[in-house]
């Protein structure tokens, strides 16, 4: 372990930029190497900000976690910078999200080509009792949707519900997830750098995994829950078989889950489930039939709750 001073120019930094905060010197920063990038947490008093950068340093200048003094040179260019960094989730917020997953045990996966009615979708799901909502990056508009809904929907601010970003496949997308304010991150495959980056920023992460080796690797790397995907081809018994030698794992089967087979997955040890097309009726959304969206959501929410009470 050691200490050093790093001077970074705007071109050194990844997205988003810290310069809009107006601070030149940050002290007591912690850097965590997640090759080829660096996940950082910078402290100014009680304020903590996280993000990702690629410093112009030789790797042997860094330890895994080293106390640092970091000086940012003021930007000399006329290029616009980001409006601000996504502020690191506090441990309280992280715990709130994890408690929501444990309580509701159901994550709604919103994978739609058109998200113009996203606020009405989220409110309809909330009215039906769905507190955990995952907008997927298969539609890039999900980033702006999450930022907007966190600002407009009270439940996403109060801790009564949480909104996350799904289909996150790499570090760049993980940074975008933090930047837009996603309260949790879900990946389709196991990307260890994404898992570690989210953990460094106190963002709950649910990486996708398929084999027992992938599942335990995801858990050991810091996964909050492991998304077993695609569960459709595996079935509920697979969850039971994996948990037999590793009962401490928190598994979230996703893919092919419906209101009829959900109870079987829970019976075999699933900690939560992810449900997409069977829960979000694209035709009802297109028709603006929000009562129908809420009604289906209520059936799923009640099914998860009933299973939990057994």
C-alpha cells in the first residue's frame, strides 16, 4: 500500500466528467482497479461521487485500493461536459433496494420498442403492486427514461420502489447506468468488471449466469442476486439442484417465468424472479389500457406474496 498524487486532464477522464462540480482537488479518494478502467470514489467532506476513468498511468503505480490525492486540472476546452456525476448510492439506499427485492421477490422487466409512455407504464405497475422495475438497454431511450422517472415518480425517491437498468453488457453501459441514476443493474451475462464497478459504487447488481461455475463466480465477485438466465430451458429443478451444495446463494431465475410456474421456482429456493413479456402486455401498453396493465401486475404481485407467505 502507498500513496501518490495524480493529475488528470479532461481528456483523461471517461464519462461522466467531474469538472462541472467546480472542485479542483479531491482528497482521500479510493481507486479500485477494474482493468482496463479504474472505478473511483472521490470524497469531499461527507460527499461521495463514483464513476469510471482511464488514467494515463502505468499499472504498477496502482494497488487494488490505495489512499490517493487526486487533482483535476480545470478544463481549458470549450467542449461541454456532463451536467454532473451520478452520486454514489449511499449504503442506506443500497440496503433499501435489496430489502425491496427480498420483500417483493419480483422484478418486472420492461423491454419495449417504444417507451414514450414509460411514466404511465411505471405508474400502472406500481398501482398493481410491482415495486421493482427494470428498463432494458435494448432500447437506448431507457437511460433518459430512468433519469426522468427518478425525478417524477415519488416512489422511486422515497424508497418504496426502485428502478433499474437491464441488459447492461459492458463497463461503458455500467457507467451510463450510474449516470442516469439506475438504482440497480442487471446484466444478461457474467461481466466481472461490471459487477465490481457496481459494487464499488454501492449499486446492487444482478449479473446473468447459467452454469453452476458462472453462478458461484458471480456471487463471489459481489453479486447482490444472481440472475439465472435463461431459466426457461433449465426449469425450477435446476434452482433446487444448484442450491443443494450452495444454499447461501440468492438466485433470481429469469426467462419463461409466469404466474403459474412462479410458485414452483420459489418452492425450489429462488430468492426472486424476473418476469418480462408475460407481465408486460405490449398490446395493452400500445392501446393505453393501463387498467389492464395494473390488473396483470396485481396478479403477479399477489402470486409472489402468496408464495412468500407459505
